C-alpha cells in the first residue's frame, strides 16, 4: 500500500480515512488493469430495443440518452449529429467585461451564431479586431471544422513559437470554434442520478455541475475533443480541463454514418464508476446508434 501511495496511485483523504484511488490510480486501472465484462443478454436486448431504426433522429437521441442513464444509473448524453458542411464567411470578436468576448460567426448563406467565451486575460478591442480580420481573410470559404482542426491542432503543437497575434488567434479559436456548429447540441438524461452519489452530493459541487449542464459550453468542448478521436474516450477528473468535472469521469464513444464520424454519446458519473461495465455499454450503444443512422440514409 505504501508503494502505491508513493507512486501517487492511492491516497488518504484525511488521517482517519482509508486509502482510495487517485485520478492517476483510476487512469492506471482503466488503461492497464480493468477487464471489460460481457454484457448480459438482457442488457444487449434493452439497447437494441431502445434504439429503433424507424425512430426519427430526435426520438432516437432522447431514447438513447435515457437508456444509457437507466442502464448505468448515471447521466446519459447523446450529441446531435453534425452533417451539414459549414463554410466560414466572417468572424467578429467584441470585447466585453470580465475577460469575456462576444464571438460572431457568419457561415454558409449568412447563417449567424453568437456565443460568449471567457479568455485567459483581457484583450483590447484592437487586438480582437486584428485577430478576427486575420481569421476572416485567411479562412473565408473554408469548412469551419477544417479551420478548427488546423488552428487548434497544428498551431497548438507549436504554441510556444507563436507570436502575440497568433497566440491570441489560437486561444480564441479554441473556445470560439470548439462545439460551434449552428445548432449543435446534446441531449442529456438522468442527471438527477448524480445526486444520489456520495462523492458528488455536496450542494456546491452539484450546483457547479448542473450549471455546466445548463451552460453546455464545457461539455460541448469535451465532446468535440472526443469527436476528433476514434472509438471510446475516457476523461477522468481533472483530465477534462474543467473544474466542474473534477470528481467526475466522462466515458464517450463516437458514432458515424457510412462516410464519417457524426458525433459522440456516453455517460457522466463519478470517478469511482464501474468502468468494466460502463465502457462496454457505451461502446455497444454507439455501434447500434450508428447502425440506426445508416439505416435511415
């Protein structure tokens, strides 16, 4: 036990408590130790029954998120499928108070999306205008998802070498483009299940968590990261990058049509969840959800 504690895999929350796994310990467990169990025939049947190929997309999403919640006793979510290509026409940034920036994205045939983001520091309006002009001139007419991947992927890898303008562009783009899809959203079910979990039952923690559900931006950011990966992704505690989820784990899996990934679905629960059971449920649900979408096309 002492060796595990020295390695940072377990800890004692206070002197009179026993040792519990740390987030690093859960990560080691998920990556190296856990053996995923086969789902029961009842679980498989329930997933297949709830994901009806004849349902419209909205009903399919609602039933799937509810089913994930019921099977896992956690919060289930399904991201709205993204199918429409969105060409960037223009970007505008307007400085607000408290490190906030109003982002105005104009795409396709003058479709407009407004969102408010929070930056790491205060930017003057002249800086924001310069960054917006750069984005509009450099990427006008290009698919917004391709713009996002280039800015947040390639540029992030060389962040230390960026000049002041490009540093601003990357920071703003990380928040402005991630999760931005003109109506992109997710369906959430069973969030009240989290109120019954001891680690999450503190009133202030629940308020922070439910605020994140309401605001949606943080979760959409995480889902967007998961969309750009393949298969099952697991964010444990602080790995999410958002304080609201510090004692949570988010398990997602991508779903797709015949051509490309369209979104993700998954569950939100405590770091102390039954990974060996939850991960196969999320994985199979994503596969069946993909099958249902392909049936419609």
